[in-house]
C-alpha cells in the first residue's frame, strides 16, 4: 500500500487522518493519550484492528509522558491510561484486547525491572501487536480468496482495508487477494452516515486498480436482483461466541437482502475481534454517535434544526445469516459455537 495508516517513526506515533480522505493525505503526530483518545473517538483512526494498534501506541506515549518515578507508579499509570483510552469507543473489542495485552505485560514485570526497561517493554508490545496484525491480514486474505473464485461481482460495506488495519485489511484483503486471480467488480456501499465506503474503500480500491462501483447503501437490493454479485464480504467489530457479528450499521440489512437473493454472506475478522465472554450478539455494546453526523452532510444541515435522531454506529448480523467467517486460522463454518471454540483451541496450541 502506498500509505501507512499507523506509523511508529522517530519515537513518535503518526496516524493518517482518515477524516480528511480522500481529499487530503495528512499525517497527524500523536503526542499523548488525550490526542490518541480524540483521534479514535473522531474516527481519524478507525476500523477495529487499527483502533487496537493505535490504542497500544497511545498507551505507551501517555505513560512515557507522565514519567513515573518507580515501577509501582509505572504500573499504576499504565492501568490508569489504559482505562482512559478504553472509553474512546465501545464496540470494537480489539481496543480492549490490545490494551489488556499491554496492561498484562506491565503487570507481569518483576520487581527489579527499571522504569526505562518497563517503558521499552510496553513499546515492544505495541510494536508486536502492530506486526502481528500485518501478518494476520495476509493470512485472512489467503484463506478467504478462494471463496470469491468465479464471482463476477462482490459487494462490501464500510471500509475493511489497509486503512482499518495494520496490514492489507480483513474483508478487503480477501477481495484484493482474490482479484489477483479472478476479474470481478466490487460494489462498495457508500456507508452512511460517515461514508467510509465512498471516502475510504473506493480510494483504496482505486489505488489497487480493482474495478469498483460505488453504490448508496439502499441500492444493494437492486444490485442483487439484477444478479450483479455472487458474494458479499464484510468485516466485524466484535463477534460473540455464537457467531453473531457486530459491524458498521447497515451490515445486518445487507445480510438479510443476501439471504433473500441467495447470495452467500461472509464475514472476515481476526481472532482478536472475537469476544468469547459474550454468548450472543445481544450482549455486544453498540455505540451511538452524535445527531450531527446524521443531520449534516459535508458541513451543511440536511434536516430541520432540532430534529431528533437515532444514531447507532453498528448493528449485529445474526450468525444464521453468515455463510462463513474468515480468520487467520481458516474459514469457520456453522455451527459457529463449535467452530469458534475449536479455532481458539487450535490457536492456543500453536
Ligand atoms: O466506525 P468505524 O469506521 O470504525 O467502523 C468500522 C467497521 O465497521 C469495519 O467494518 C470493522 O471495524 C472491520 S475493519 C477491518
């Protein structure tokens, strides 16, 4: 990819500010945890895996800034800054997963560790999370690509590419790997209200040279009725133990339309997006965003002043609508309770 979504360079973390895309490519240096919190909250960095990587670096820069005097103070600061960053967005479990990994690293440091060694270890963990996500994306792409063999058209929702991860993406990695062998058109939902499909997915696919048609979210049915797509593939922000998957709002209606037209609907996500503590999708916390994200468009009002709004950022697709979940350890198939448990068992052993 000709851009880096998150970059650790010259002892600083830099983010590609996604709110400015596709019109401006601008990198934002992040000085402390407050700046990282704001960047995650405002979707300057977004997409479940990318949020996790960003939070890990945010934790490091936040702790380094406070310069704790001894290891005890260091561990306390790590917990405090992690708890603060965890309030930035509620749905993508990768945020909590990455922060927990870093907090664990800090809590396991033995008594004689110096504060500077402890800092270095915290940064090393952030870099490991970053590098692992890169590899995970490659594996997801490779496992999922055969699912799209023979397709003339594939539909996707939101943005699941390099901008949403530290690698080539999740669902978009599957699409890109498949596009190396099969020629198909990608139908990209624009993804109201913040247009991650139009601004980000279309931008990424254009750079990759993949034929793309941008559609409004409510056109998916028309595309399927005309037989223009043979598969749908999307990402996820949190997947429960039974396979119910939360993703950008609009995903669940897309899955329902797919079922009606008998188009297989796939989800692609790393194991870090699964939350096995949750039995079903009913338990997934769904972020609600501000009314302005719906009542305005491009900075202009599109609804009368004072209009009441309901603005869930995600919805949950029931497992029974999902034909397969592509992960770094392979494609999981229904019944998901069993295949998900087996995947974690395998991963634990490797
Ligand atoms: O609100 P966003 O842009 O962070 O939502 C992103 C999504 O819903 C993605 O589909 C999901 O995080 C998977 S990203 C590989």
